[in-house]
């Protein structure tokens, strides 16, 4: 175990040009639900059995009311940047026009960040689709992509020059597969015939938003955030290797290959016709719009074996595990970044999320999360190893700034480098937060 974080003295990551940040998402921290329209996660939370502890995001970390002290907290950590997401149902009315009250909320945050010289990395969509759009089909309805373009157009115009970088979408895999195929995230739709259709409309939305960001915000860095769970075979048998390659195309390459190669993986031909996305002329050209950066989110890997019924089968992860049950395997982080860099002509990369849920305990006002410190150390080393192998990584964001509503897990799992007491809303910087602050200040 280590109680501090360090990097090689001559590392790119030791340079003051390398951006260190913390990240959050609107639904997970804001609360303030009465000041916005309902979203699909409100509905999902209100459906019995969907969220592990039966909780919701009505209050969450009350960031809607406590944002000023939270920005002070961010500043106290000495970070270069803050990655936040905009609540679509807070800033856009059902008519498609701006909700100025919601816009002003974010303008105040962005202005305060700018005053403190903290770069704003803004994610336009972090899963909180307005419920009225879901009522019309959500991401299964092609029209939603154009509604998203309208939102991106209006909000980027309103924000002016306050934003350092825009990400169109956060983790379209989660929205499409977990939300419309596996059914374990909002809106909770289950069926293999839905996942790839939703994914295509999400990627189309990304491309359409890139068009307006290029016009409205040419001086910001504009891109997307994808999550990757690298796939490893259980054995070196040809069957396991083939099954693993299929899984990788299905879960990982499906969301990146259209961006850089303007096509889906070849496994598309092996999927039943009813599972195919509905691709129209010109779609892939829109989706593959040039980007200024790629955001990469990494937490763990997955191990597969061949399966007669489902092509592949994911085995249970081996130890060591985080509190959410994910294997700690930092080597996969390096191998992921290197493989993506070899496979695609990547723009600069930002690690937009990396972190771990641990079973934190607040004892005498202290959270001594040395397991999380160790996780960060090994994963920062893994990023450094990738950089040394030629991957251009320009920044790293710890997930998350603070404990928050962890989607289908509710408030049971804590990812923060800051502890949140949900009864009092008191924030306590954990040992990992102090170690991260020291790493940044010692560059």
C-alpha cells in the first residue's frame, strides 16, 4: 500500500501542461429536481426494484444549492480542470427553447470556474434524457438525434467562450446497451433488437452536435467520451480467442470504429437483421466528423470464453476486486490505450474517468482510503506506460470528485475522492483526495 501518489520526474504527466481534473455528472450530484423537467432516471428510480437501495436523485449531493462551496472544494484540490455535465431537462423546455433559469445556473458555475482559472470540460449528455423525449421513443427514435443537435446548438451559443472542451456524449455504450438492450439502466428497455438501433441514433446525435459545436464554439476542444472494458480470453484456445474478439467488437469497437473509420465492425453481418441499426445515406459521414480529442473512461477488464448459445460468455472477475465487484487490473489500461492508438488515427486523448468504488469509512472525521490511493497510483503508472509507448494523452480526470448517486447502485457505492455524508451534506476530503492534491501541486 502507498499513502501518496508519484510520477517519474521526466514524465509527460509531471509537466504543468498535463491537465489534471476531477469529474461529476449532473443527475448524480445536483438534486434540484423541482427546478427541471423530469428525465428517464427519475422515472427509472420511481420503478420498484430498479435501484438497489430504492433511492433517487431528487436531492443527491444537493450540488444545485451547494455549488459555490463545491467549486471552492474543487479549487482547494489544486486541479487544472473540472469535468461537469449539463442537465438537458434543466436547460431546454419541451418546446425546444432555452430555459433561461437553468442556463443561468450553469453560467454562474462556468464564470466561477473561469475566475479561478479552472478549465471547464462540459459534457452535454450524461444519460439524463428528458422523459418527454423518451415518451416519443427516446434513443430508438431517430428524431431524438436532431433534438439533441438543437440542444447542443442553443446551449453552446449561450455558453459563449466559457468552455474549454465539449464532449457530446458520455459513454454511449451505457446509454444504448445498458439502457435499451440489457435494461439495467434507464429507461430499462430490454431486447437485443433495440441496442444497436439506440447506439446508432446516439452516434448520429454526436455527429450532428459536432457540426454545431464547430460553428458555435470553434475555439473549444470538441469530442466525445467513450468507455472501454478491454476483453481478454479465458484461455489461448482458438474458440475463446474468437469469442473474445466478437465481444470486443460488440461492446467496445462498435462505438469507436464508426467515429474514425465511418463503419461498424464486420460482426454486423453476423447479427440477425432485426438487430441491425437503421442506417440512412450520409449517416456514417456525419458520425465520423473530425474531433479535437477522444475522452477515454476506464475502470476494469472483462474475461470471456466461447459459448454455444451466445457466442461469448463473460466469466466472474478474479480478485482483487473493488467494492462494486470490478477486477483491479491496471495493465489492461495500458494495453487498451496502446491498442486503440495502433488501430485508429486518434486525436489527443483525455482520460475523462478513472477511479474505484471502495468500502469507505468515516472515522473521527477521516477517510483513510489507502486502497483507492493504491488504485490511482497503479493506474496513473499505466497511463504513463501508454504515453511512453507513443499514445498522446493530454490529461487525466479522477472519477469522482465526490461520492454520489451511483445509478442502479443508488448510494451504496462510493467512488469519490471526497466523502459525502448524505444526511448532513458535509464533504470530507479522503486520503485519496489529499494524495491527488499533493501529486498535482508537486509537479
